[in-house]
């Protein structure tokens, strides 16, 4: 069994037997360090670029969370998907920025892990800015972008993939399928977590009730 598979299995076991604590906000922690426009490569607000230009800043966020005792950190890749990076005209950098983000988090986790206290990396797969249900972008284009996102996270050393803050079930399915395709291609078996965002009205942004969301996302 590979070291990575051992970590993934240990994460599954931990989730089944105890409370596993993950980190908190990433974006505000990065912004608090006041990165420059040069750090952003003139792409203001594209936090994922910092994985390449300022890995020290990104690493410091992971270190801060591990220092207070979390079990897992999320990669700085929430916007490393086709829809979000296309808005910055850099969709060709999905894999690069995803892999870099996972590597930084992996290094931080490994530096804190002990034989009796593993630390895990959750590969963050954000929803992007396009809702396929409303025709903002083609489903297959988004799926392929999510696959590339997940492939980079896997290559960088993520222990699990987290599809997060989903607002559109069709987008969510594109992300899940993209993640599964990437895992199959890489020949690894990692957990895939899915999180949907529910509005104060009790439904997702497009009106889906949580019961319908759970049914739609069943394997």
C-alpha cells in the first residue's frame, strides 16, 4: 500500500470514529498579509496565483491552522477551475495552480504529522462562477475543467477532494464526475466530499431543496 493510500484510509477511519477538525477561511487570511499586485501577477484577487508567486504566504496560513490543532487544511485552490480562471484569461493554468496549491499544503501537513497524529490535505474544488443549469457554460467544458483541477490536486499530494459551496446541482455533478475521472486516471482511491450551500430560504440558489440535493447526488 502506498503512503498516500495509507493516509487516505486513515482519514476514512478517523471520520468514522471521531470528530475531524478542518481549517477555516483562506482568502481573508491571505489578504491580511497584503499581497502586492506583483504578487498577483497583476491579476488582482486571483489568490491561486499566490501558490506560485508567494508560496511562503500560503504556507503560513496552513501552518497557522495546524499550530492551533486542526487535523486537515484545505488547499488554496477554491478558484482553480475553468470558470473562475477564465475570468482572468488563464484557464490553461488550472493544473499548474492546483498542483502548486496541493504541494504547499502537503509540505505543511507533513511537517506537523506524527506517527500517532496524521495531518491531512483536502483538495479544494470550488464551484466557479458559472451555473450550467442556467446556460452560463456548457456542462462538458466545466466537467473537463474540474477534472484538470482534481488531477493537479492529486498530483500535488492531496489526501481527499472537497467539492465545496455548490449552488447548482448540475455544476456539482460536473465537479464530482471530473474528480472521479481524475482519480481513475491517476489510479488512486481518495475520499471525495461534497458540500452544498443552502440559502436562508432553505433551498439552494436555484431553488433545489436539500432533500432533492441529497437524492440527486447519491452514487
